[in-house]
């Protein structure tokens, strides 16, 4: 499957038939086991005299193997919610459930165990690596974390080579380099190579394609969908781009000012939007087949 810049911004109805979606579009994920849920999840920030309710009492149910997009404009609370899902930030209120049970990450051992199940690709790949660790050790850590500590050196090298080639990187060219010696696009691909090795149950991708060109962006999305198909991973995809969300997702949650204003199956939410905010997001998508009206500019 290829998603390029044109299909990603096209009007959903126009090209719907031509898109080969990574999964089974009609699958009912509500029958699958629960992976991650939240009830009343809230995060308030206090800075000086200002109080910001970044995430405001959100409820969600993400199922095994489901690809969920969380869509909203800048500042709507998407990254704050991701940090809470990852356990990097405590909710001020509400509760997160992992596989149906209240999530317990109260000790560092429990946190480590939780992170075996959930991994992320961040908006800014530069912040995701320890700059003093060479790329080999970034990938070796993944093999060790996923139970491969006792494998031979050759086996580990073969796994790292496979993971790099999965994302079109050459392991031989990366060994002995530091993360800051890579381009933004290479770093993002390295992040996906890590996921390939770790094979978490849940992958959270916060605008993972923000730093790369349209062509690499399509390739990366393709890789994410391949990963999902190969491993039955649950993918939570965070984006501004409702057109892209429509093409890749099973379910969509629309976020405005920290609240989910609408959620459901991607077809339902995007083809038959109910909330005014969703309608506006959809109408903001450039329509490539319509002439541009510049008279209002
Ligand atoms: N550490 C913090 N301290 C104070 N306010 C914060 C903090 N982190 C986020 N906020 C505020 O919370 C709100 C939501 O921010 P968040 O980063 O979650 O938005 P976002 O949807 O990810 O935006 P973007 O699409 O630009 O990445 C914003 O008003 C932001 O200023
Ligand atoms: Mg963000």
C-alpha cells in the first residue's frame, strides 16, 4: 500500500475505493480483547497563576490489533494524553486500564514491565535517544529488553540487520554512529526499527512523520501498517491530519480543547460527522479536485 501526499489530503469519498487499507475495514474490533482503556482521564497543568486543563475527562477503549487515530488541532491535548498513556505523566484525575485491569506502574519494576507492552514513536526523534549511546547499543538494548540477551553476537547482528532493512536503512553504515549523526528521517526510521525489534503490544505514534518528506512519509506509514499486519499490534496514531486518519484507521477519536467531541469507526465519524468541530476539520482538508477560491484571501 502507498499513501502519498495527494491521497492523504484528498476528499475521503473521492478516492475511497482506490485505497488499499492495511487491515480489514469492516472488522468489528469491539469483539477483540481490550488493550488500553481510560475513564475520566484528566490532566491539569498549573503554571504560575494559569491553570490549563490539557486533557478533560476523556473515556476510551482501544482493542487488540486496532488502529486508532486521535485527531485534533495544535494544543488540543494529544501529546499530553499520549504521555499519560505511556505512563510518563500522571493523570490528575481518572483511571487508565491495561488489558481490562487498573494500570499499576507504581514501582520502577512495574513501569518497566508496562513498557514491554507499550512503546512510542515521538514527534521529535532527537529527544528520543540518549546522545551518548551509539546506534548499535540503541538496537542491542531492544534485543536485550525483548528477551534476546543470551543470543550469540551473530544472531544479534542478524536481527539488527533485518530490523534496519525493514526500514530501508543499512545496518553496516550505521554501526559506530551516534544518533545525532543521522538525519531526522533516518532517526525516525531508526525508531521504527526499534519497534520492529521490541514488538510491543501497543505502539503509540505521535505525529511520527512530521519531520520527513512526503515520499519517506508514505514509506513510513506503509511500514507501520506492515508492522500492524505482521504482529497484530494495536497502533495509536496521533495526528492533525483527518484525511490521513481516515485512510489508515479503524477508529477515530476527535479531540478539541482536551475533550473527545466525537469517536467511533473511521467511516462513521468522517463520512457522517456529527460534531461541528469534526465538520470543520473535514472542510479544512484541501480538495484537490475543486478549484481554489482565492477571493477571500
Ligand atoms: N508541561 C506543561 N505545562 C503547562 N502546560 C502544558 C504542558 N504541556 C502541555 N501544556 C498545555 O496543554 C495544552 C495541550 O498541549 P499538548 O502538547 O498536549 O497539545 P497537542 O495536541 O499535542 O498539540 P500539538 O499538535 O501542537 O503537538 C496546551 O495548551 C499546552 O500549552
Ligand atoms: Mg503534540
